[in-house]
C-alpha cells in the first residue's frame, strides 16, 4: 500500500480522491468505494462517499464550470489534478463545508498528486470560484439551448439527452435528470415472514439498536432506512436492499408463481430473493448467472435469509435446464433507469455499447424461450429506459417466437399506473421519484 493509500484509509477526502482515480482507471464506483471506505468510521465514510459519488455524478457540470474558470483546456490538465479540482469545486457548490476548508483541502490534494505549480493554479481557480460564484458563461441558456443546458448543468452525455428529448416532453426530461442527480435514499424490501412489529402502520419505528425505518407510501413491502447503516439493516432484518422500481418487477411476476422457477441473470440476487420469498411453494428455484464472483454474493444472501434457492453458474444464452414453468430474465442493459444509483454509469454508456447490449438481450431471450414449458411464463425485465432494450426487444422476440404472446398481469400488488396498455410494467423515474424499470410477461401457448 502506498503512503497516499494508507493516508486515505483514515482521511475521507483522500479516500474520495482515490475512488475518482479508480473510476478513471475503469473500475466501477461501487466496487472502488467498497474497497476504499472499509476502514473509515461511519461519519467519514458518509462524507467520502458523498464527495466521490457527487463529483462523479456531476462531472459534466463541474467540468463546464472549470472550463470557464481555467485559462487552458481541460485536456491539458493532469488527470489527477483535475480530479482534485472537481472535488474542491463540488465541496464549494454542493456541501456546507466552509469555502476556506474546501479550497485548502483541494490545494493539499493537488500538492500531493500534482506538485507545487499545479497547487498554485488550483488555489487561484478555486478561490475565484468561491469569491465570484458560478460564471454565467459556463452553461448554455436553458430556454434557447435546452439540450446543451441539460448536458452541462444537468451533467449527462449529450447523445443521451438528445434521444430522450426526441421521445419525451422537455419537462419530463428535466425531472428525469434532476432525479438522476440526487443521491437515492436507502430502501429495503422486507421479505415475507419478517418481524416488523409496529412498522406496518407506516409510522417511524425503531428496529434494533440505532435503526429506524419508515414505510414508503404506495409501495408494498418497501421501507426507507431513516437511521442506521445498510449493513446493519440486512443483518438484523429479513430484507434485501432494493429500490421500489426493482421490487415492482418482483410483484409483476405475480403471486401464483409455478415451479420450477429459473432466474437466468440472477446475481447479485435482489429480485431472485424477493421472488423466492414471495412464492415459497414454487420449487425448485434456480438462480443462475454467468459470473461466479457475483454468485458468491447471491449465495451469501440466500444463506442469510434462509431460502431454498439453488445458485448455479450458467450462461443464459444456452441454459443447462430442461424445462421451467416460470423464467425471469432480468437482462444486462445500459441501466439508464438507475443512473442516480450508479453515478459512473452515465459516462460509460455509448451508442455502440447500447447496440451491443441489444444483441446480447436478444440472444438471452432466445435462450430463455427454449426452456419455458408449454403454458409457462417468461418475464423479461431491464432497468433501462431505452425502447431498443424494452418494448422493441419484446416485439422482436414475439416476431421470432409466435408460440409466445404478451399477457397482462393479474390483479394484485402492483402500484396503480405502472402497467401500460399492452400489459407491460413501466416505472418512469420522473413520475415516481424512484429508479426506472421495464418488464413484460410473455406466456408460451399450449399445444
């Protein structure tokens, strides 16, 4: 471990810097945070995660302002120095940390990783930012150039903003981007059989030492973690950490689930666990994934909540299963519905990546179709908002597989307004203040 990495184990600002460096090197933000924050206490851990995730999430906004403040293009600034500047500017604009402390911390960061000359530049730029406020020239006028403003101030890739504006009203896209730029609250799906005495009324209640839950209005079995750490919550409760949108997919599969059940892309396991707990009679239940590492997390959760679920490593494109009456395919996707939860994902998505995922989803759907028994149910879902991955993918599947047909879910536990005229589940973040999700029920015809 280097000297700076050793210091980062106890300094939240240095830990945040190293997370940004890890993301720049290609690591996912959540994995980097899990590794970098493990030795910090609760308060410092929260600060480091806010700074790192916030600076990644708002990178487009921060870079637009820094471009207006600096006397040279951003691509001529050392990457490590630019990360320090982003962290400093994020503290100035988005936290209650005093300006002088924000500037001093950023300058020390630059001194450590960029040298004295760069530290002088950082000091001048950030003190000007603190003194003068946001430069008017940094961002396009929101009325005359809505797309440009949403890409810079809204901190989203321009190509993604453009395609959203082609499909939805400007007001909806604005709300979507605002939702993406807010850190999500921690929500739990409490599994059937959990002891939540005093919580079902929806009032705040203490569960265990230092923990407080509050029911999420309108969403079955969902609770906000108001106080306490997520690790503590899932240790003491029969629950999984899950957004209401993902939980809605579990409810969309239905109450009367017929076994055998196969979840073909199950890891890390939230939907598989929720479905297995909701349908204890639907057995055998196989949770499959192509990644052994991710299956390890799923197996740990299965053991913790004591469910009869078999975790199996297999490729969903050619599943090693004879027949199943219920198949869930929660397909890999761009994740444009969960950008608030995955702060670095917006900068990883490309049009080429979208096209590649569409091909993978098609192959997975074709593989899943082969194991659905006559009369059986295939539920296809994503956490994407893109039509190529959702309704167009389903339409293509039905054209290739005329022995399947769409069906509406039965009456039950799905929140009103989430099922469209075709029977598909569609959770739109700008309407629900949650993540986004899509799912379609595809029934194999008998005969």
